[in-house]
């Protein structure tokens, strides 16, 4: 069984027991969260597709931790003008564990 949920402007394919890093949510560690924007539910042969969301379905998750991902380097270079810009970025994330799909 798996589902496709939408959160933070992105879509994630999730299954029970899976750990997923999603865009940062303003919650505390150990909280239980319900995602109600479910786009697709699949259970073996039964597949439900939402238009755009499936009414009455939700995915439960437990907040594990808040953090920041590894640094990525954004480097811009223009030849012949001696123009260089180096910039780093670390994206905030929330790690959740999927506990159930309904």
C-alpha cells in the first residue's frame, strides 16, 4: 500500500513505516501530523486517483526531527568580465515517519 501526498508544493510517494524528509513545518518533535492532500491511493489492485484530492482520506505521520540539509554551492561566473559570485545554501527540512494511510 502506498499513497502520493502533497506538502510544501512538492509531491511525495509514501508507504507505512517509511521515513521522508519534507519541507520544513512549524511543529515540535514527537507530534502527530495528518496530511489531507492525498493525490493517489494504491492498495494492490485498488487504485484511487483524486481530482485533485481524494475526499475523506488522510496520511498520518510522526515528526522525528527538524534539521538542515547539506550545503550546496551556487557559483555564478561570467567570462571576460571578471565577475564571480560564490554563495552557499542549506535548506531546512522536517523528517517524518509515516504511521498509517486511511
